[in-house]
C-alpha cells in the first residue's frame, strides 16, 4: 500500500473474541427532512385536484387573487432618497451647521469647501452601496422560469410565477422545482409508480447527497430533480414557500453596521461637546462682549469648523478602499467596504460544512477488508487479507458505466484513481485482464448491482456484487466481523457499501471481500485554516444540515472538539434566550440546520455582544449571511449567497479567509490610529479656542483653520498604505479607552499650545498678526506629529512608518512652516521668520515623544473596570459585574477541575498498583500511569479515557 493510500481495517485482534451473533444496527443514513408546517384544512381541500385534469383557467384566476403570484415580492427604495440619507448622521449635521453659518456670515470660500466635503462623502457612500447586488433579486432568480402543469386536462407549459396552490405539476430529470409540492406517486402520463425521485436540495439544506423522496413527500422550491419523474400537487407558492421564508428573513434584516455605529458614537460625542462649547462662546461674544449677532456668529464659526473632523469619513473610506484592493489580489472580493473593519473585529466564525470545510463530494475512506477464504465461522481464512485494490477492482466491476449517482461516481472515481490496472487500460470501460460478460443494474428491491466476470488469463468465471451492507452480509451467509465494521462506520456517519464475489465453479457461494466506507472529506487545508483562525483568536463553529454523527466525525477530522449541538434545540421553548446563548457559545458546531437555525445562531451570538462572521454558499445560507456582521460567500456559491454576503471568496475553501483577517486587522489598526489622532486633534482645537476666545478674545483667521483641517487630513490619507502591526486577537474600538486617551492627548496638546501662546505674547511681545501665525503653525504641526505615536499601541520607535507616509506628514508641515516663515496675505498669515518657524517645528517633534509616554502607560494600565468607572454608559457597569461573576465562576470551575484530575490520578495509581499485585498488568507506557494496557487489550480510550488520562466526557464540552 502506498503512503497516500488510506489505512485499512483487516479485522479484530486475535485476542478479542467476536460475538456469535452481531445485529446490524440500522442508522438513519438519510438526510433530515426539512421542517414544514401542516397544511390547514381549508388549503388541504384545495389540493384535491384531479391529477390528469388539473385546474381550470377560472379556478386559477380565483386562487391567484387569493394567494398571489408564485414570486418573491420586492421592495425597491427610491434612489434619490437613498442618496439623501448619506447627508444624515452626526458628522454630516456638524458640517451642515457650519455650512449654514458660513452662508449667513458671507464666508463663501469656506462654504464651498464644506459643501464639497459633504457631497464627496455622500457620493462615496452611495457608490459603494450601489455596487452590491440585490439579495432578493438573486433569490428570485433561483426559481424556475417555466414549468409543465396540467391545466384544463392538458399538460402545458406555463411561467412558474403563474402557479397556484392545487396545480398539478410534472417533475422530470433536471427540472428545478418551481414551488413547494407534494409528490403524488403518479407518473407524468398517469400511471401509478412506487419509484422515488432523487432530489438535490444541497443549496437549501447544505446536505452532502441528494435525498430520495416518494409518494406523499414534500419537494421544495429551487431544489433540483436528479433522477426519476412524478406528478406533484403544489402546496405553497411565493413568499410562503421554504425559499420564500429565506427571502423574508433577508428582507427583515436591515440593521445598522458595526462600523457605522462606531462612527456615529464618535460623532455624537463630538457634536455634544461642540454644541455646548459653541453656545457658551456665542453667549459670551453676544452679551458679555456686546458684539453684533453676525460678528458673534463669525467668531463661533472658527470653533465650529475646528470641531469638525472634516476628513474622518473620507480617510476611513480611502483606507478601506485601498485595503479592498489588497484583498482582491488575494482573491477576497469586498462588496461592502465597512465589512473590512468588521472582519477585523469578528470573534466567532460560523462556517458552513458542505463545500466549505469539506470537498462536497463522496470519497473513498478507510475500508474494512476481509481475509481470503473467510467464512461465516472462520473470519481468518487463509490469513491473507484482501487489499484495497482488490476491493475497489471488484466494486468497479459491479458498477454501472455512465451512472450519475453520487455513490457510483465516488466508487468509480476512487477505483480509477487508485487501482493500478485501471490506470493502464486503453478503453474507457475496459478492465485489463478481465471481461464483464453480464451485468444486473441496481433496483430498489434487490439493493445491489451484480457483474459476471471472466478472467481472460486463467479463464475463471465469477460473480461479484456491490450493494447495501445488510444484503451483502446475507448473501455471504452472515459475517459478524463485517457487521461490526458497518456498525462502526454508521456510528461515525460514514456511508458503507458491501462487496463480495463467488469462489466456486458454480458461482453460487459468495465470499466477503470487504466494506467500502464513503465520506465527504475535509478539504486538505481546512484543519490548518481552523488552527490558524484559532491562533488569531477566532472561535470557529461548524454548521451543517447533515446528521449529528456526520458532523461529529468531520469535526474530529478537522481537529475540532466534538461538542455538536442538534440545531432543533435552538427553538426549544423550555430554554430561555440566556440559556440558549450559553449553549451556542459552548458548542463547536450545529447539525440538522435549516435557514432559521443559522439565523438564530447569529442572532443569539450578537445579543451576547459578539461580532459574527458567517460563511456559506447556498440559498439556505443567504439569510444568515445577511444577518451576520460579516457574511462571507465562498467559491462556487449561488447568486443568492453572493448577493447577501459582504465578502466573496474566489478561491476554494477557507484558506484565503486567514489572509483576509490578517489584512483587515492591519487596516483596522490604521483606522484606529487615525481616529485616535483625529479625535485628540479635535479636542485640542476645541479646548484651545474655547479658552482663548472666552478668556483672551483670541482667534485666528477661519481660512487658516480650514487650511489646517484640509492639509493635515489630505496628508493622513496615505495612512492607508502605512506599515501596521497585526493583533493576535479580534480588534476592538474600546471607545471608552479611545475617547479617554484622546482627551488626555488633546489636553496635553492644549497645554503645549498655551505655552507657545504665553511665551510669544508675554516674553517676546510679538504682534497680534505674528501671534496668530505662530499659533497656526503650532496647531498645525504639534497634533500632526502625534500621529507617529497613535499609529502604535506601544512605543513609537517599535515600528518604522512607511516612507510614503513619513514623507507626506513631514512634507505638509514643511509647507505650513514655509507659509508661516514667509507669510501669505491671502490667508491673513503674517511672516514670523525662520527662527520661530524652525523652533516651533523642533518643539512639536519633541512634544509627540513626551505624549507617547502618556499613551503607552494609559494603554498598559487600562482595564474594562476603569472604562466602566469613567464612562458608565451603555450598560458598562452591568457588563462589568457580569464579567467579574464569570471570572469567579471560571476560577471555581478550574479549581474543581484540578481537584477532580488529582483524584483521578490517585485512583488510577491505586488501580495500577492492585493490578500489578494480581499480575494482570501487561505494560506501563513511559513514566506515566495515564496509559494502561490490560490483558483484554482494552485501551484507555475504549475504557472512557482520553489520551491524557482524563475521562472522555470531560473532554467533550457540554
């Protein structure tokens, strides 16, 4: 066996007796049925339509008036109103107030600049939102366009949107089911049939394999018929269908994004303090200093403009847009720019299993192999085992060429890939050295396929069969060892096929060859990707529509824990939301999931304050993708999933998401560093001008203030390509820390500015015009250099800024210095000479290093307790008490765990000592008593212990 071939099970150990009678355990291998409501009595009456007559045109019209068309209703927003909405929000309101003041006092240049900024920000936001496709449109496109239906006793073709409950539709191979319908067990031409349809509903449920549905079963809109034909009566149409419910979940999901919430909170903070300070200054100017209304308004215009972080939305958008370009090169397409910031903050990643973590194709797994010459009573036979190549060769002989069944394709594919003689064949269906002389295809009654084969070298003739394990076991006269293997496969969610061949000349006596096991395996990079996500602080949860046992098996192969929750528990009324949320947080995954369950998982996690990422590829994933903070559509996804998602992966699997997370976190660090710098600068502006105007009636020309805002923000646009450190845990804004640190830095800058003010005015006795220019240069350069500090959470020298970023910052301040030294009459800037110019720049460079120390020690000793004390808003105190209680409970649990582990080790030592005294110990491994082998060959794992010596039920989190 080559290295890349799977290991094989060649039977049980000789010391281990096989029970005389082993019952084949029947595990429900079929996929779970989608949840659907019972029809009410009134609607049930409408479904009693004669199958070969159908509805009349008049009856269709009446029912259409009652139930409406078979389509998903759309809600279109007015484009103009959508555009105008981008002029709302705290920062926009500040800009608009300042623009109104400019218009009132006749400051037309300032008015033009402010209006330009307003319109630019609105256009950027509208353009980014317009790029996203409509999720409802995509869901609508998944419905069949036309279908065949019995109307007026004639089988005719109609548009799917014209179907009504009670219509009789014909379903054949390849048809997209146009509405939810109940199978009638009648062929398209009227004959009764016991056959089943093979329905692919992977896009709805995420199940790996098509499901078989017979008479009375419900087939769902947008699923695909893969095999068979039948008549069905339409039970539900439009928004009432299964796919319609998914569309309704999407249309009900219209929440404000996390990034927008953060910007609004920052804006609200600045708006409140700005309005308070502006009102105080206006009152002082109007009544205390007895200025006219327009003069007082002109004075407060300076303070209003200073309070506005003009470039905040633009710099943030540009930073994210540059990041989106970087991610696109890594095959991660960003549909919504703010999703970049949210991806950096995601703490839980819910991943669809089928097609995302797995390959979405059945593959040959570790098989059971019998011995040559084995019988019902003698499993050892000759002592020589069949090989996996023998097993695959015989199964290939008993496979139907050209069959499109998923299991047949998996068996033939594995044989063609692994069996040496099949690689050397000339014809597509040839088997070198053998000739198939007869073939019996699969039928639902016999449940096996059979081939009669001649060995062209020896002339030997034999029959080989492949089929359901119970049938093959019965054909060989019973085989307990094979039955044990099948039970083990079933308990782990693997699909099994039995293979046997005749060994006598009469071709009547069958001998067991082995049992094939099939599984939709994990992608080669999935386990590594999950491990990388965990290193980055992400909690990965697997979500699947498959069975619980399949989910547990895949989770184990991915290196995850096996704590998988049946998703039906999410709607169990006996649990409160808090209890359900606790279970969801502890679970490693969910099985038997439908769209409402995925939506519910995201909703519960978000209520606990977590930012949730959701991956998916099917229609069933669309509502949860829309609900999640970051919806991620994986490669090969449906249009519905792509439209509902915020991010689209072009490469298969989840490996690219790690690159996306790392890139988004570097982008987040840039945005947070800019926000800290900009808020600190704004607070500096407000404090300085508020005190200076109130106490000294000092102000500088408004054009110089605008010059500071625009020139400095233009330079900081290049922060989007600055070097950034990546966090090993989900990033958070920590608004309490951000605003407090901004206030401390702003206050420090204010102290430095007043030092310049008093020294220039009272020591050097400069003119009033020179004083204004000196303060302009100080207010321009000193806060601007602070960005070298805010770009890192640690000391400023720990990471070198990019040369472009460094050049832009230094370059803009050189421009400001030259303007100040030489003077610019158009801006009302009086020349101050080179001594003042170079002196101010030198002080600004030294000052940011001093402020860097304040930043480092503030971050180092900051805690959520301090945040809750300084900013006791938004439930922070309640959250702090919860965290304290949770920490105490965790400490108590860990103490109990250590005690239980100590007791276990002591008990294990006593057992080992007594066993040694009785001479029953065979071997102690290494210097540990955690692994003990006794004479019945039971390992610790079989005895309920894991490899670390801990009871297994402790390792599977509840």
